[in-house]
């Protein structure tokens, strides 16, 4: 059964005359009659009573007419939806992020994205995880790069960064002689950490982790970014906790030590609304999955 056959049937049913129906359809009467016959054969029912005096609908034809009109209406709505989608292409991609994501992944992602979508403007907004969740749910941003875990069933997430924590100590510190440390061994040490205001997600995770091991760190110096915190450690101000990525840089006066405890890693994920069907958002998420940082 073809859509055009349904259209032919509805036209004949409205005119109850094959000649007038053919004129409305801008076609000859014989081909129209053949198409209606083919439709009846396919359905296995007669749709019209044909007499010398005219044409009338059968009971089956009456029932089919109502559904046929709905089918044609739905088909037209589908066409209009496609045209509307074509006219309303997304022109801006709004991204929420934390600074550590920007330093690690976002430049490469944005560069790759702009190659595929040169006409889409990228709008970046540095935001905390809580602010990103609210902005995603309110459709104020399209995607976010936020710290896990989150409590938001209406959002999809895909982990893109997984970082373990390591301890940073002055190289002459007694604990620096050990190959690895327990977090509890740092309980009495002065700490150099990010401020809650500068990096609230990171700060909260570190404080909560320390408290799970029986102590609250004694913070004697706040410092941002991590390079500054590490410099304070080198100067003997205290010890610190940073993500393992910072071990890759050459730093004098300090040592990095693995933690022997089963400490949850820092996880950053890309997040987007479950009901977001934008091809632009979908393409950016797929790109993020390909570029995501190795564990």
C-alpha cells in the first residue's frame, strides 16, 4: 500500500465520482480506477459500491476512510516537522565546564567540533557542578563537564576524565622516604589546598575523602592553580593532594607519592539532557567519547 493510493481513495470517497476525483488529482480516470482496484485487492475488501447511477462507500470503505484521513494528516505533519527542523538548525552550542576539563580536553574537542560544524558558535561558561546540573535541566546550557557523582535522573553522563589522587611532600619530609603513603599518615600535617571558592567540587571531594579516613585536613594555605600549591609545598609550607596528572611535570624540591588506600578517583563526565535530540549535541558528545582522557 502506497501513500498515493490512500490519497486517491480519499479523493474518490469525497467526490463519490471517479471522473471528478480524477480531475482533482490531475490524472486520467482509467489509471485512477485501476489504483483503487489494486488497493481493494491488497486489502481484500471492496471499498466502493459501483452502479450505473454512481459510487457509494461500503461499510468497509467508511471505516477505512476515517483512518486514511488520519494517515494523510500524520504524513503532512511529518513533512512539516522535517521542514521546521531544517529551518531551525542549532547555531550555538553552550558548554559548561570546570577549569581542569578546559586544560585537559576542551581545546582539542572544540577544534575538532568546529571542523565539522563551522557555522555553530561555541559558548563556554565556567561553572560549578551544582550550577551545571541546574543549567542543563533549565536548558540554559547544552552540555556540561562536571564532577561525579550527581543526583539527576534526567541527565545522561559519560566519564571523560578519571584521575587518581597523589600526595605531594617537600623532598626532605620524613614521609618522602616511603614509596607510598596511607592517607591517614598525613592527618597531623599542615595542608596546602585549593580554596572552596575557587574549586568547590574538588575541595569538597578532598575534604570528604579525608574525613572518611578519620581526620579533617588542617589547611594552613590556600592556593590556586595546582602549580602554585605545589610551589608552596616545595617551600615547606605544608603537604598537598593533587591529581596524578601533575606528576608529569618536572618539579624541584618536592616528591609525589601514591596513596595505598582505596580512594575514589576524581571523575569528570560530559552531561546532557536525556530528551535532547539535537544532532549538534549528539555529535559533540560522540567527539568527547573519542577524545576522552585515558584512565
